[in-house]
């Protein structure tokens, strides 16, 4: 946020988030949940729920979010906006309350791809206050906007969402893939892991990291946590050292596999989420985030650290947004923006806003 101020940004205020950026906000939460501008009875996604809702409602030009397993891209999906999880280390996390040291990212959320590139331009770069910040040059993230997609190869990670994705989301994604092909990209299916394999790798790592950070408070003031978050952290405490190390080994294998595939394709394309936004829950949902009927595909790019951009691609029959992700090579955000911008300019979705 300091860099945004230095670039001339005017900070309007703080926004709602899930408790410690984990679990789900409910009507029984310590603080009232943010609401989806497209339908206030529905969830705006999280954990950067206030950021997604505020940008979609037109209350701000853009907002920052944090993303450990999808917390920028999930609300971007639910609210019909653009959200970027940049390459791991591209944007400083200094001052951000940790959830998982090796999975946490920060990034911009906006209504358009161009705005997203401009916000990233202002906040990217190394930072001595974040040991994980990458010491790499910061390019002009807007330089490739407007370039066509001829010669660009896009790989669809179909196995990741096959069988668990809502039919309306699949249809919106298929239409977006066809649009990419019409814009000149070569769109092909590529090998992918399953959602179960992703969850089996991601959850032990993220929950154990979170539990390690919160352990002193869990021991002395566990009753101050919302029940659902306390339960998630308790699961993290139960992750054995062996399971944690095995998950790290699996994570490295996944990362290497995707990097090898990125020698043949320029981008990956996959839905953001496999389920439409649901009504805001009245009470704690328990371990719903860990369930296979909560298909969220964003965590793949937290595990691998690759840049991933969430984009809107239509609306469901009930008027709620649909969306997908584009992910690219490490520190190739400009190419991700190029493809996202080309799609955005060829479709009407970014110009549609909630009636407030």
C-alpha cells in the first residue's frame, strides 16, 4: 500500500476479509460479512471479499487482496471483476498477516485488465521488508496490451475440472476458449492433475503453516476464534511432519511438471471455481472448504508460484458472474495481461456492472 501511495494512489479505507484470511464469513461471524453487489444475499467470495465487492460495486478504481489458495481470484470470480495473483515474490507481502509463508501472495483487483496492469506496475518490485520478494526487473506490464494472439499457445488443464465443475461454468469456459481461438491463439488440451491430487497436496501445507503461526493463541485463547476457523486450524495441528514433507515433495513435482509444459505452451487456461456463488451462510459451515464438493482450482498456481489472472466470462441463469483463469510462465505477467486484454476487448462482460 505504501508504494501505491507513493505512485499517487488515494486510499479510501479498509475492506472486509474472512477471519485471518481463512474459513468462510457468515452472519454469525465476529464482523458482518461483505455482500455480493450482484445479489446482496449471496457470497462475494473470499478471503478478499470486501475488495471484490467494493471494486465490482464501483466504490473504488481498484483494491488489493491477498491470495494463499485463491483469495484474490475467488472473489474476482464471484463479483465479475479482474484479479491477479502475480508470480511468487513479484509483489511484497510486508505488513500482511501470514497464513502460509510459502503460499501467500498479494495482488491487485480491478474492473479491467488495463487497470490491473497499472496497479501491478505501481506495487511490484523487490522489498527488503519481505525476504521472499524477488530481485528481478519490473517490466512495463502494459507493453503487450493490444497485441494479437497469433502464435500464442494456450493449454487447457481439463483433467483438473472434469467431473466436478458446474455445467454453466463449463459452458462459459468453453465459450471463452473458443473466443481465444477466434482471436488467433492455438488452444489445446494438456496433461493435468486431478482436483483430488491438488487438494491432497495443498491442504496439508496451508493448514499446517497456518496452525504453526496461530499455535500460541490456539493454546491460550482458542475460544476467541470462530468455530469453523478453529476447526481448520485444529486440522492443521494434526498434520504430521511426514505428511508435510511428502506434500512438499509432491508440490515440487507438480511445479516441475507445469514448468516443463510451459516449454510447449505459453499459457494455461482453467475455470476459476467449479461452483456458483452460494447464499451467505447463517452459521459456521465447518470443514466445507476441505470438501470435494467445493471445487476451487486456484490453489494450483499458489503451489507453483505461477502468475494467474482471473477474468469474467459471462453470467449464470440467476445473474451471477462466471469466470476463468489464465496462468503463465514465472514473471511473464505481461503475456498473461496480453491474452486477458485481448479476450476482454472482444467480449462485453467487463462493461456490465451491478445495478445499485
